[in-house]
C-alpha cells in the first residue's frame, strides 16, 4: 500500500470542503444537514459506487456532518495560526487487494499515530470507485485540548516506515517504501542514471561503474592488501577513490566533473565497509603495475528517445507561444477599441454642456461602465488563457514515456521500468524466468492496457481477471481462465525459450501448465511436475503426476 499526504491547494476551501469530498456529501448545504452515516455507507447519490463506508474518530458526534461542525468549532478557537489547519491523508491499495474493514481501521489508526495525530479529530472514508481501493482521512491539525496547530516533521518517511510494518502485520502486498532521506537520495540517483541513459543513448557514469568497476573494486577490498590494491584497481579503470565529507567518492581520473558517492555504486564500497576491510584510508601512491583499461567516456550525443521527446516538446512550446501571442493580440486590440469607445462617450457628454450634479452623475456612470467592461475583459482573457494552456499541454519526460509505452514503444517501456525498480512483491500468482533481466518489453495495444508510472502494464480481460506485466515478472492479481492464458502468452513472448517459474496456488500452477499443453504453446517449465502435466495435456492425457482431478 502507498500512504501520502495530499497538499492543500493555495487558497483552498478549507476543512469543510475536504470532509465533504471524503464522505461524498452534497455541496452547498450546511454540514449539520448532511445525510446520516448510513446514507454515506450506502452512497445514496452514487448508488454505492464510491464510498464503501465512513468513520468518525475523536469527536463527540458519530455523524460526519455534526463531526465536521465540531471540528470547525475547534479550529475556530485557534486564532493565532494562519497556516492550513487540515491534513489530507490518502492510503491506496494495489489492484484487487481489498482488506477487511477491521484491517483498514487498524491501518488508519497506526498511520495517524505515526505522524503524531492519534488524539486529533478526523473523518475518514473508503472509496471503491477505482481499480485501487483507497482510504481518505481528513485530519484536524488543531489539537482539541491544547489548540495548537500541529505540523508533523518528516511525515513522509514516518508514513513509509509504518506502511512497511503494517504490510507484514496484515499480510498485504509488499511495496518498495522509502523509509529514510538517504534511501530517497539513492532512488533519485537511480532515476537520474536511467534518465541519462535514455537521453544520451549510453550508460551514465554510475551505471558504467556498477557494471565494469564495482566487481573489481569489491574483489580488491577483499584481497587483504589494503588501500594499495584498491587504488591500483581504481587507477586501472581510470578512477580515483578519495574521501569527501564523512564518506567516500569515486571520481573520473581526468574529469573532475564526474564523481559519485561510493555507497551508491555498491553498499560494500561505503566508507564504513572499506575501513573495516582495509583499515584507515590511505592516499594512492605512484606505482601502477597494471596497464590502464578502457575508461569511461562522457557521451557527446543523445539517445533517440530523448531526441524525439525534445522535438515534440519544442513543437508544443512553439504552438503554445504562437497561440498565446494571438490571444494577447486580440485582447490588446479589444482594449484599444474599448478605450476609444469611452473616449468618444466622454467627448459627447462634454459637448452636451451639462452642469453641476447632472454632469457629475453622467461621468460617474461612464466611469463605472468602463471599469465593469475592463474587468470583464480581463476575466475573459484569463479564462481563455487557462483554456489555451489546457488545449496546448507541454509534455514532460515521465508523462511522455507513459504515453509512448501505451502506444507500444518497447524502448519507452524499458526506460520506465528502469527508472523505478520495484521491490520483489509477495504475490499469490506470478510467472517469471530464472534470468528475467534481459526479457523483451511487449505491449498489446489492442487490449487497451493501462500504463503505470513505474512501467507496469495492466490488462483487464472479459471474465474479470487482471494481469500485471512488470519488469521481471508477469503477475495475476485477479486469477481467471482468460487472465491465466494471457499471462502465459505474455510470459512466453517476453522470456522466450527460458524455463518459466510459476509461483502461486496449486490450482493456478496446474491451470497454467494444462493451458500451455492444450493450446500447444512452445513453453518449458522449470518445475518437472508442471512440465510433465503440460506434455500430458498436449498429448491428450491431462495431468501426468498421478493426482486425480
């Protein structure tokens, strides 16, 4: 599951609007007149399609409407704080995962306590109108007793740590959580390295070192000859290892701009690991007994994906600029027409020769009309400018990759998956291969898949099944006959002639093996029993392991 805070929009409508969204209440009415809790649970307006249930915590009233009135009264007693007094927490679960109400309530209590809001008033609801069940929690940041507007510190990392513990406690799908600032920096570095490779058509300095130099440096660390051997191996690769701050960096010997933290290359090269194995740091000497190997060369060009993205972005920027200039030109011309029109009106009034109060009233009326017309023109220009920006979006790298992957671009899909390597999931049913790192990237556009930010391709089949095609495996979160067949076909197409590893329930494993045999697929299974079952089904004999069906 993923838990995160949704920042309040600048100049937002406040806690009442947030709570109304959470419980799906009707707008434009006083919270005290909202429908009762049973109506929220049934979601009368949405016919039960949005809200599964709602909950009120730490309030005297159990009705959401009256609870919001109570929260607003508590916030009104804090007159010193000018910052936002509401906290919007969202907890999202993977496709097909629907925890019980008791589990979700425990998850809510633990997450809220982790960020220091255990005693604060809150209104929550579970929304079920998307592929992912998600919990919305509207929290009052003003403490009901001290009346202090509490701002949590590093709440993102606290939420991630609590999520990791709750997934183990409730047996939920394990996600890759960022539980510290250092881990966030490492993930950002991996994303930058993947972006660099896609943009320049060549590996980044970090990726090159992880592939070519890291194994040799680790071997030198364990050779027992201290820092002398480490510096010798580093020099052979055109690198230099030196301390910086409280750690180590590995840099290019002739290009001072190229350097990365040693712990980002491999945790075994961190300052602590190196000093434990080689003793206190010692500078390199002048001896070199091994001829230098091919060092890293900074790429001068750029990759085809990045070039295509830059061309499309430049075109979009040019089109938006041209449309903006045209719009501005029309409004400048209209403003000049208004100015000339009111100048003519003022001149006519002066020719009439009015005196006293009549003259003042006439000019005041003209000034008021001119102000109203000018205000309306400015508002219309702002609205047209917003509409223009919506009609001429400027692509960004992540969104462009997602769109290209949805169009069947295998290179874009590979880049998406390399940008964010997901941790291994504890799933019920999946297909993978022993060496799945070099698997092909395949998208079946005719099935209209959904492309996620991390490169997952989600397929929904007619009989209700769900297939998730990921970087190193094919998962079936919602098993069905059609989903099993599609997953098997994807695995065969992606992993080629490598033996497939099928994990999950026994029913799922035998179903996959028999489907492969009945459909005559050229597939091999790593499990000998599944291989025999597949051959038996292909020959018309069904399962051949001696187990009756």
